[in-house]
């Protein structure tokens, strides 16, 4: 019999049994006059315990269908719970089984797949952790994965060591990338949304579809396409420059190439990112413009307002809530940029990397160099930066009125 990965099966048993226990048990408890929330808790506990015990037992017994039968181990304890739980006749109990059976699985998966990984990353930031080393008995922490406290964060601030210098370069590049993407995105999407919204419904739908297509396009495909455009030898952009007699530029290969003091490789990535991403904000702005009452614009025109006056003194102020949402989403997505840069430049050009960003730094430290603790510390710093920028944007752009 081939070796069985019990750790992988334990995870399957956990997720399947927890889902069945938290979704079905509240409905049965509700039908028996009992609290569905109590049923969700009991279903979670009994489902997990039963799944681990009887799932492992099924694998140990062997057989061709043992892996599939092991996934049903949680039902052994759950069916017993559903049958043996006594019925209670309580007339004043509200029927909330469906609500509990819907909310409980979602809450479990939120805690398991979102909250716990965040806490785990926060904990790892204080340990010199690598999955290749054998640590202590609690989650592999301690032992060969020692506690380092705030050492990583102090190293990031001081810049001592190559890893710290690479981090500071990645942070600078990420902030530069965000500082370029955010205003350019707004300068493109807001006027374009106003122009599209002023057309007929047919052209509005047509342009909205055309501009949104890059958003649903594979980021790797977009990166490959723009990589060909920027290619130093046969790229479309350099061929156009040769046609007009200009000197070709190694846009994403030359570390000395700059435009207005900004590395050409960074601008190349920003343009590719904007081409793919701006359609998302464009659709949001078109929807927001359609929600602005025409009476407000008509009143401004009656008072002698020109089209630019209507835009700057009526339309733009009323778009502030939408600008807040789109700017926050744009900052978050800009900090998370990875695939475009990984495919187009791999963080280069240059020795440290002129387009190396935080997520690429996290990826390489975690999965290439097995420095999970250092990668987690970078992730914590990135989270703090995003949180601070979000708070600042909310303070500046928030409104206390509605229309």
C-alpha cells in the first residue's frame, strides 16, 4: 500500500466535516425545538472530532475506496448527534435554523482561511522560521526556529544587511508604483467616464464592454503581450521609434534608462498595469455618474454654468464617495502587484531591482529562500502601510452628506 499523507487528509476531514456539521446540524436542532446556534457549535466540534477519528480509521483499514470513505468519517458522529438529540417542545423559540446553517459555515471558513492565516503571519514575523527546520512542539515554533522578537523590524529600519537593503528598495519601488498608478488612474477614468456617460445607451454599453475586457484578461497574458511591445530588439514600440528615426530604448532591460527621473522599466510596468486595470474603476465611475440626479446639473446650467463649471463644481464633488472607494481599492491592488512584474521584469533591471516590489520580495523570501519569518515581517509592514494610507484617504475624501 502506498504511503498516505495523513496531514493532507486531516485538512480534508477538517474542512468537509466542519462544513457539514455547521450547515446541517442547525436545521435539525431547529426542527427539534432547540437553539440552532448551539447546534452549529456542537456540529462543528463533533464533526471535526468524528472526521479525524473515523477518517483515519478508514485509511488504516485500507482498500481501494478507503480515501473516499475517509472523507465521510465526520458523518459517523454527526448522524449519531442528529438521531440521539432529544426533541424539545418550546413554542416561543424562533425558527432561525436556516440563518444559523448559512452563517456558521461562512464564519468558520472566514476564521480558518482568513483570520488564522493573518494571525499566523503576525506570529511568524517574530520568529526565524523555516519549514525545513524542526522547531518546537507548538506549530513548529522555537527550537531550530528561534524567537527573534523585533529584530527583523529593527533590521528593516537600520538597513543593515543585504535583505534589509533589498526590502527598503522594494518598499520604495512599491510606493513609487502606487504614487504613479493612483493619480494616473483617476486622471484617465474620471474624464473618460464622463464622456462615455454622455453618449447614448448603445455606445455606453459598447465602450464599457471594450474598456472592461482587459480587466478579465489573464495578467500573465497581459504581461507577455506588453513584454513583446517593450522588447529591445523586435518590440512594437522600438520599431515605431526606428520608423521615425529615433533611438530605440531597452525599456525593461536597461537600468540606466530614465524618463523624467523615473526608471523606464517602472514606467513600462505602470503603463501595462494601467491598461489592464483602469477599466474596473471606469465601470464604477460610469455607474456613479448615472446615479447623480440630472436636476442638479440642469440647475447649474440654468445659473449660467459652462460644461467645465458643471463638472468641477457639481459632478466632481458628488463623486467624492466613489473616488474614495476607487482610490482605496487602487492603492490596495497597487501594493499587491506581482504577476505583471514577475513576468515582465522579474524585479529587474539592476542588481537589486528597479521594479522589485514588496509582494515579489515576500514571494522570493518565503518560497525561494525559505525565510518565512522575514517574509511574514515584510507582509506585516505592507499591511501597516496599506492601513495607514487607507485611513488617510478616508479622512481626506469622506463626506457627511448624501444625494
